[in-house]
C-alpha cells in the first residue's frame, strides 16, 4: 500500500478525535497526533483499535507505544501488512 | 451567624419530564412517567413497568460531543450531565472556556453505581480475552465518581469535585454536603445533585428482593401508589436532579434569580440496631433525623407548611407517616401538607432525593402543591394520622414558607433538609 493511500486512511481514522481541523487538512508524514492534531492522549488507544480494524492487523504493545505520529503509524502498518 | 445559602439553578432529567419547564408542567398536572418496559418483560422480571427519562439522540448532542458519544453506554452519566449542566445554565453561570479553572465552584454529585451497562460490556470483553480492545472509554464511564468527573470537565470546576453514595438518601446527602462546603467558606458555589442508571442490571436486585410491584404490569401509570391501601411495592425509576447552591452573598453579587434558601438539615443512621436493618429503618433514628434537621435550621415543628416525603409505595409508608407525626408532634388537620413525587416517577433510587428536591424547590418558589396521584384509596392507617385534605390529590396554589424534605435508604440511613422561601 503506498504512502499516500496510507496517509489518507490514517486521516479518516484520526478525524473524529482531532481537535485541530487545520492541522488535519495539512496532515503529512511529519504530523504528530498529540502535538499537532491536539488529540487527547487517552484516545491514542482508540486510534490503534481503529487502525487494527481497518487494516485487519494486530498492533503489539511495543508498536503501540511508538505510534504517536503519522510516520510511525505508516511504518507499523506497513510492517504488519508485510508480515502477514 | 452562619453563612446563608440559596439555590440559584435547577436541572432535571425525570421519567415524566426532561428539563425544568416540562417537568414543572408534568408535576402540576400529575402526569405519570411510568411505562411498560419491554426489556424487563423479555427478561421475565416480576415488575415490568419502570420510569426512565426520555433522552433522544438529538438531545444527547446538546450535552456531549459526537466523539464523547462514541462507545458511550452509561445512561446515569448522561442523565447527570443533562441535569447538572442545565442547573448551571439556569443559574446563568458561564461555561468556563478560559484556561483557568473556576476555583470557587465545585460539585458533589452522587450516584448509586456507575455505567452498569458499560461495565457489562467490559466484563464480556475481559472474559473473552479481549482486554486490549476495551479502548479508552471504560474507566471514565464506570468509575464511581464518573458523573462528578464529567461535570467537572464540562464546567471547568476548580473546587471540590466528588461523588457521594448512600443508597436512596444520596441526593439529599449531596445537597447537605454541598451546603456545608459553602457554609464553611471553602466554596462559593456547589452543584449538588445525584443520578441513577436505568436498566435491568440496576433493577434486577430489587426485583429479586420482591420490593417492586408486580400487580400493575397492565396499567403502568397506576402502578406507583404511595400512601394507597393498594400499594404493593415501588416502581423502579431512574434519572437525575441537580441544584446549584450558592452563598447568598455571591448570588446577590451576581444579581442571580433565587429559588429558595437552604436552612440546612441533618443526616444520621439507625445503625441497623433496634428495628433497623439493612433494608428497614430504625424509627427512632428517623425521628431524630427530622428533629435534628429542625433544630439545626432553627425552625419550630409547627412552622413546617409541607413535607416532601420519601414514601415509596411499600408497606413502610405508614411507618414513615407515623414517624413524621411523632417527630413533628402534629396530626389530623394540624399535620402539614404532604407530597409523594414517587407516585408520578417511581423510585429513582440514588437520584430520588435530588429529583424530589427540585420539585420541592419549585413548589416553594411558585407557591403550589403538586397532586399526589394513585392514592384515591388512602391507606386507613395513614388517614387515621393525617387528615385527607393534607394529602392533596389536585393541584393547590398556595404560598408556602417552609418545606421539610426527607429521604431514607438501605443501610438504615436518613437525611432531612429544611428549605425556605427566599425573602
């Protein structure tokens, strides 16, 4: 799955949790979920569950800890998809 | 002299009306909020009639954001938010959107349990080895203090934010605790209230105790019959009530509308000794609670114009009337007017005290006595103590000065509050 498609999918997933609309519109690989999108950190676990559901993957605890921004999310999704 | 405390805001989510205008209209007209409950019928409950506030999704969206409503399954928190935020707005207090908490305002908002439906969901997932799939929403919806935490966040409260729990006196107790916090000078404003979840997992235990009526499944509106000779148990209810308490000084400074004054009250327990048990009241304790409240408020028993009773429609109503009569030393035509809101909304358990206090405050503020419904066949042991004209079955418009409100609860606990018309 290419990067652009993944970013678009992540954008859809984080949309309901995002408090900064403008940052969401400008989402890129460098976007941080908490600092840029102003997502409540408690919601990061919900985002991970939504990612798992969308891509039919399981995100392990170590990966969960790292999934704080778009770049890490892409890496984790791609590696889990490749491992299937 | 003690600091004076007044009520400047009201909110309610009751089975017969959500929001003060609808609720006020309903209690004046004697409209029952008791309905047939298909879920309880499907689950083969003995009692298949209940009282639940009507809270459609578009109403929910006025109190919770779409994100907050995702995976939301705690109706007690929802009812509490509706009542609490309405009371705040009714008091014309601003929703705090500054970065700074409102240090002078807090809440004591009680609950009997929290998010039982949400907890059930979580239990199924945990047992199914899916703990990681619980997400972020379980804790805030199932912690006992959930409702006060949600309200604290919505309103930006910076004073004490807590939840009390004492069975069916929870609502009355929350008001007294809030009152004391203001009297002691530690807060200017306290949102007092309480909420109760609805649903089979709350009500099942009461059904099993055989304290709910099973004789009125075919005619729900006639099912809740406090003080009636044919009372056969309470009708389970749910909802929330909220009252914004404020020091008189603060209310006058803000030029706020004042509904009534709180003169204080008393809480105690019968210690489950004598005739008191986990489920039955020690009469001596009930009487001491009432006289204790009068004494604290500096009010003579003969000055009480009306009683807002606990009166659940179980066999204990007669005993309650007897206890009032002994504590006040009044009977017959000299007995104060007495009202049982549960005749219209059932027994809203941990929320009952708050919803009933809201009704009592409206009575003082506007000068009326709402009708008691379903007691056209007054219990003879009650009419032997209280003259029938003191148990109004029609709306009465009348200036009232002092109302005594009492609640009694499992654990042999009692609370009594004295409310006064503000002058």
